[in-house]
C-alpha cells in the first residue's frame, strides 16, 4: 500500500493553528505518510510536527465555508486547525483518520525513521539478560540462565533467556509452564543482595475447579526458600476474583500444597476500569468551567489516585516482605503481564538504589516490562479520547510511571533522573520514531526484526546531549531502602502529565532550565571554593613546617 493513496489533499495554505497559551499561527498544512506538519513563514515561530500515530481522535465542525478540525492526541494535547474550504477540511480529516489507524505495524514510522544523530551506543544490546544475570551471579550461585524458551515454544510472552533456580532442570520448567497461565512459569525478577531474598513473578496456576496440582511447580517455588524460611504469594486479585477464575480453568495456589507459603490477596484494578478512570480524569482536567468543589468531586470520581494508592501499597508490602520480614515472594495476578509488573518494578525502586539511576531504570523497563511481556501494542493503542475502546486498552504503564513520580516527589534527591525522563517514556510508549515499544512481547519483536529495521529509544536517550535534559541536578546517591508514604494527603495529581497542556508549559520549561543552570553554576562555584581551601591549607602547612625549626 502506498501512503499517497490515503492522502486526498497533501497540502492546504492559510490554515490557522490554535493551541492553549500560544498565539494563533497561520501557515501551510502538509500531510506526509507519518506526520502532520504546519509551517509558518513567520520568524521565531515553531513548526508543528505531529506523528499520525499520536492522534487519538478528531472532531470536525463547519461554519460557512470555514472548516475546523479538533485533534486530540494520545499525550492529552488538544489542537485546533481552521481550514478554509469544506472539501479541503473533509479531505484532511479523512486522511488523518486513515493514517492514524494503520493496521500493519510495519507501516509505522519507526520502520521509516533514519536518525540524524551519531549512534554512539546500540540500545538494542544495552540491557541483555546475560548482563543483568552477571550482577546477581557475583552474590549468589543458586540461580542459572535457562534457554528453555529459546524459540518461544514454551512461553510466547517470555524472552528467550530467563533466570530460574539452579537445580530445576528445563524439562521441569516445561511441565510447570503447562500449569501456569500463558506458559508463564515462575522466574526471577529481583535478588536482594542484603539478605538473599528474591522476588519471582508468574501467571496464575491452572488449578481449575478440580484443584489440579503440579509437583514440579511446587518444587520450583520451594527451591527459592532458605532452610526454615517461609515465603509470601502476593495475588494482585481479590479473593473473590481469584475464586471466580477457577471456574474458567485458572485459580490460585492451595496452601495445603504450598505449606511454606502464605497467600495474600491485594486487589489491583485492571483493563477497562483503569481506562475509564483515565478518561474521567482527563475530562476533568480539560474542563475549565467548574468550581473548586466540582473539580475536587470529579477528581475523586475518576479514582485515579485510588489506583495509585492500591499499586503503591502492594509494592510497599512486597518490599517489606523482602527487606523487613526476610521472606521471598512470588507475585502474580491472572496473566502476570500488567499489575504483576507494576508491583515487581516499584518494589525494586523502593529496595534497589540502582533502579533509581538512569541506566538502572532503563534496565528495569527492559527487564520488567519489555522482556517480561507487557503488551504495549495493545495497552497503548488508544489513549483517553478515542471512542472505539477495545477491552485490551489500559493505561497500565502510565500508572506505573505516575507511581514512580509520586516516589520521586517524596524523595527528590534519591533519583538520578527527573520528571522529564518519565514524561518522555510515557510519550514514546504511545507514539514514537523508535521501535522499542512496538509489539506485545519479545516473540513479536523478533518476527518484526525490530533490531535490524528500527532504532532503539536508548540509543537516543543515552547520548550526553540528551541525558542532560533528563538528569536530576539534586541527585545524591542514596544506598538505603526508601519507604514512600501512601497516605491520601501524600499523593498528588501529576500536573506534568495531566495539566501541562492547560498551562504555559513553555515558560515552565524555561524556568526549569534556568534552575538547572543556577544549580550547575553553584556546583562549579563550590568546587572552586574547595580547591582554594585546599590550596590555602597546603600553604598554611608549608608555613608551619618552615617556622618549626
């Protein structure tokens, strides 16, 4: 298929662009296979380059010969284009709708994007499982790399290489996979070097109504326990939902078969409930007419902060089991690809200082989200504005980033990255020129040959010129466990995501840049003062040595 077939009108002059807090801009609108571009001949006026894949929905209206298109983006932006001529407006709207809903992944922009920057690092090979395993192997010999899923035959949503208990062979893993939802047998998520406790994750056990069991599964899970130790199974579903799953062939671990493990149910919402929550929140943030009571009422009715609290509470529980109880844990919900990954990731941010650095956080995203099989292509297909909602769309990753921001706000000096880093990840998860978040799992990415045909996001992010934008100037390495507060008064709406288009973000960005420059200047000044102090101390020492005879 040629993109030209979908573009009915490639160019329109005298189009007026309207954006909040920016003056209206008149210019020429152009449509390409992947971008909507508005260019003005005015000096010092920014061009608009908008990826079609970032468009969530469009509305049309007409007043006489003038047509207006309202474009609602996946990053919650809303822009207005006034287009002269009804036919041109209809053609542009029709073309945008077609180009923003392409069925084939291989027609998306990452397959056509060619970087204009020098590639210093191949991001596709920056965080390989073997490299991550080396970090653990120096502290323990109880785990091994397994290649049982090399051809994705055992579990289509797992990577080819996983970390499992050393004395569980691959044949046992195949039997356990048949007992777990989607073949997602328990694998190592995190090893706590302080006391040797671990976090594992998996899919639900397929016990069904007959109470089916699997000896190999019981052996695998018990292999992670130290002598005399107990473990915790954290099920991210309510007990009622877990019991209902048995009627569909799923279920949960019977304590009679796992006597050394205690099961805890911590309900975390999923799927359409989270999607509806996001829609209500964005609607409330875009409504400029209501008073304080109505705003607070709509914010509460969205339940967004309630979901944040549920996820953070469960992550804190997991971290407490590891660090304070000295107990290993297994975490799963139903599939083990959504709420499970939220909890395992946040627990590591609480426990592990490396996860609070830029590269450590990137490794966490790779290991616990991309390689672990979070279905980004499905979950991030649409955002808060699209009317045709599918059951698999859900802001699971955005909720995780929001939770990270809540912790970052409470511990502003413990993170090497800043808020802009989290916002950037949100934007690229929904629409990007890079191939990192394409596909639903490693199996799909291999079939698409993303490593050969697209550029990795990390290749761009980890360039020194870009890292400066995402580095927290207040960062001081903190090797301690950090315990975030989940009290309602401690949680806030993330303005940087949900209100940034409703305020003058341009001036806020300029103010932040100025703050960074001041902090850097103060650091340089302090370094010079320290040098002068050392030189003065050396002179005083020399004088004292000369006077002593």
